[in-house]
């Protein structure tokens, strides 16, 4: 089993950033991937969608507060983008290369994850079997990210690292977790 902790950093901005801490851990055991995000801070500054009674696959979740990760196969241009809304909505997209050939990944019909709202934070945990998209022997590279929408409608971008001149979660140089 490979288990690593992480802490996300906001993309540098000239505007005021929300006072938040986004950390967690990610682990791979065979082909099962577990990722846990912990969001702490001043929630009065940000917008978090309330839990949905009917979570479903939805598009453009990144326009609001959304936990994301990007998973690529080592030495392959192909990668996947996983979007997880605190409301329970989700989506997975497959790309053939950098921002190329974006398609909804139909190998996943459901992506159940747990969201715990607490007085001083939010915890989101996803356990996903990657068998439908990769083999257990394939080494993967992961970029862990989060989009935070503030009360004024502005969005900030958080990641393990920011490799470009602009916030761009799709850059493979940002997939720095090796599992």
C-alpha cells in the first residue's frame, strides 16, 4: 500500500484569498484508490453547496466549490479528471492528451463518496476501484486540486503545485504524487 499526505496551495493572486487550509491523504492499495480531503477555515467567506438528496453525475462542477484530482498513467498522455462536489454530485472525464479529446468516462456509472460537514471543517472521502480504467500494475501520477468559490462569486484554485503562469490543473508537471 502506498499512502501519502498532501497540503494544497492557492494559485498566487493579487486579490485577497479565503482563509482556508486544504489538506488530506491519498492511498493506493492494488487498484483501490482512497483520497481524503480536509477543508478547514472561515466558511463564511466561501460557498459550499448543501448536500443533495439525489447526488448525480453533473457537468461543470468546477464552476463552484469542487474537490478534484487528475490521474494519469506513467509514460502515457492519457489522463482522467475526477470532480467531486460537496453536494454529492460528481463526474469523471477522460482526456487523450493535454486538454485533448475530453469525454465523459462511461466506465463509472456511479461515484459514491462521503461528505462530513463539521463545525470547523468539511471532510470528503472517496474510495474508488480503478480496475475499469487501469490495471493494478500500472504506475499512476496524480495531481490533487480544489476549486473554491467565494461569496462574491470569485473562484480560487488550489493545488499541490502550480507549474504554469496561469492556474492550470491539466499540466502533467503538476501530477506529482506517484502511486
